[in-house]
């Protein structure tokens, strides 16, 4: 996961909050369009608590799950790493949130 973290957030520092906010906003916009790389980037941000986001493993798992479902191979490994630090109830909540995201996305298309 360290390599992914370096790759995605290269050039941003914790003190660079305006760039971090912009990066998160752009990732959320891209995720709303179904961009698998954006899903993965959000998973990394939430799993590390970087760039203005709190470390939130349920959200990280949700984004890694969405990326993995979209075919992102590294997301599968990251999701498993995050899940190792979560309770069964937290994993279930993350899965529920991922399903909810997909349902909301399908409603936009219809």
C-alpha cells in the first residue's frame, strides 16, 4: 500500500491543504463518474488519514471494495489489509455503504 500512497499523492504535503482539498474534491467527482482509479485514491486517503481526511477504515474499505469490483488488482490487497484491522460489523457496514453507492450511481444513470 505504501507504493500506491506514494504514487497517488506524490507532490502533496500535509501542509498543502488547498491542494489536498482539491485532490479529494476531484477524486469524489471522478468517483461519481465511476472512475476506478478515483475509488482507489479515496481508499488510500481514508486508510492513511491523509490530505485533510480522517483515518476512517470503513470508508477506506468501501472505496477499495468499489475499486476492486471495477478490476483494480491492488485494491483487492489494500481492502484485505484494511479488513484485517476491522471488526466483522465494520466490514459489513463498509459493504453496505459500497452497495448504497452503487445503487445511487445506477439511479443517476436511469
